[in-house]
C-alpha cells in the first residue's frame, strides 16, 4: 500500500543527504543556502545589485591626471606609454580619479576587483627602476616609489638586470610584497587583484597569452582599511635616480565593486 502525506526531511545529493528539517518556512525572495556540507536553510541573498564597473582602454588623456618630472606620458592607438627616458631621476605618473576628491569614493571598500593589461616596453639597463599598477595613490618621484603608502596592486622591480613582477599592498605604514614572475622585454602581462576589503587580497597574473590565470599570492597582512579616503587608480614609472629608461605600455584597466 503506498505511503501518503509523507514529508521529506532531507535532500539527496550525489554524495550525501542534505538536512533541511531545521529550516523554518521561507519568506518571499529567500533562497535555500548551504550552511555546511550536510545542512541548508532559507536565507535572504546577500548583495542583490549588479556591481559598478569603471573601465578604460586609455582612449584620451583628458580623463587622467598626468604628473611628470622629465618623464613622458603618450596616448596612442595601442594604449598609453609611460617612459622615464634615460636621464636619471625622472618619473611619470598617470592617475584615474573615481568620483570627487572629497572622499566620496573609498577605493579599498566594497570588495573591489582590479585588472590591467600592460607590456614591459623597456627591460634593459642598469638597476633599479620600478613601476606600479594598481589601486591607491603611491608616492612616486625620480628617486623611486614609496611602497608603504596605502595601496593594493602590482609593481615591477629591476634587480641584477632582471625585471620581476611583484604583488604589493600596504596600510600606510608597512608593505607586504611577494615576488610573482620574471619579465622580459615586450612580455604582455594581465594582472588581477581580488580584494576582500580589510582582510585579504588574491593576486593573479597571466603572461604572453597563457590560457589561464595563475594565483601568485594571497595576502592577509598590511591591507588598507576599507574606510581609508582614496579615490585613485595609478600607473607610474621611476628610474630611481639611475640614468636608464623605465617604460611600460598599458592597454587596458578595470575596477569593479
């Protein structure tokens, strides 16, 4: 005789039963959400709105802050080129301002994701030129970058005549940095930083058309506070007082949260 009025206490999956008997009746708009490997309850979805994306292929210089001392910033059909030239103590700094300067946009808040594609246009010459690509306003001069200011991004550093890509972030006092991969002249690099505001940054990179991104570093220390007033994305180069050129060509960038 068949059973009637039967109530299931669990949902069967391919590997185990998921207990839903402790879940109270849902309200409108709630979804069944796993609370562990064998249980689920009805919950209101987090978020609920599409993210906002700022994106650029560097079409025109009018949208950017351009700050140089002897260096050059040149917009063209392939993006923008930042070049120190081969005279010592020179730099070039390009900034994209998100919102007003009064702190209306806090770029480290809201779990942002930053991406950029660039090429190391000059990987020859004496040590130690540097570059920066990322979120925040990193102090730069002809003598170098100050990587302790609030930021989350990527830097290149030339040492022993080899340029290396690094993951970098700082909280205004101390930097956390991880070496990712060596770079050669004309290497095309795509980078991505996925931020959990105030607690973690995942740093990915892809070089020369690789099929997938590589997770190069996970940082959990010296991350800028999400309430820090900052509204800039930045790309910059410095030849660190040495008479050798540091040059990058940046093709695209995006910021989403």
